[in-house]
C-alpha cells in the first residue's frame, strides 16, 4: 500500500473510492474529481431508476464508463467491482471504524429525510420509521454491510492477483483530510506533449 504521507508515484487517471455506507465515498470522489480534473461517474446514478428499482443495464453501463480513459467513481457494487478494478490505477480505501461510518450514516439519513432531498432518478429516502419495517432501509443496510468494503478489497487481492492497483488506506477522516490538502501540491506534473499513456509497473502485480 502507498504511504499517504508521500507524494503519489504517478498522476492517477482512473480512481476508485471504497468504504462502507456513510464513509464519505461520494464526497471524496467529488473532491478528487476537482483536484485531479477527472470526469465524475456516480455509480448510484447508473444503478437506480425511479422507485428505487435497479436498472437492468447497470453492468453494461458501468463497463462502458470504465472503458473511458479518465474518471473517478465509488467502488461498492460487487457485481461490477472487478471490471472497475481492472481499469483503475488508484484505490482510495476509507477503512474507518464502524462507529464513525454509522454515526455519519445516521446523520446523513436524518438530514435527507428532514429536507426531503431528491436523490437519483427522483428517489427520496423513505420515512425514518421504515428502519423498523423495511429490511432494505439504508440504516439497516449500512449495519448489515459494515464490513463489506474491507471484505471486497481483501477479496480482490486474493482472487485477482493479476490486477495492478495502487492502494491508499485511511483509517481516520482526519488523515484523509490532510492528504486531500496536500494532494494538489504533491501530484507529478502531467505530460506536456505526446500521446497520453498510463505507466504500469513491470514488477509484481497485485494491490500495492
């Protein structure tokens, strides 16, 4: 894994942000899009249609988006995890304590419900009382899948050792904030001319 205190070894072109529900994947992806001037792909927007129904063409849409030369997106749907990882060159892993992510998730859900925030495809969070009746309520889902991001990262290292992917792991939001503040000043300068290529290590493959 990369040292968050050091400069990135290369300017990333395709970035994944992993973490549990409430970790702040969307916020981090948005910030990276701005700092790195990367097109933003929001997986939830591709995943949901109205009524919280799943788009049947979701895997195909993700594969098409992943084929683009530059992007940043969240990494949390298992059915498209590998296709995204094979294209990415940097994984930002928000490996926070459960109490941190669940506290954030509760606050986010409360605010969305109170403000009747409109989400993807016109969807809105259901009433808070649904936590007692709906197994798919986001708070129950967040608790049930609280370890899924860690499991997904480790499964990738175990099951797809041929994938070359730099990994930045953060265990505290404060560490991530510090890294984001340093990001602009520590990036290698982009190439000034010639065709754009992404260099890969010729050494051992796998998560680095």
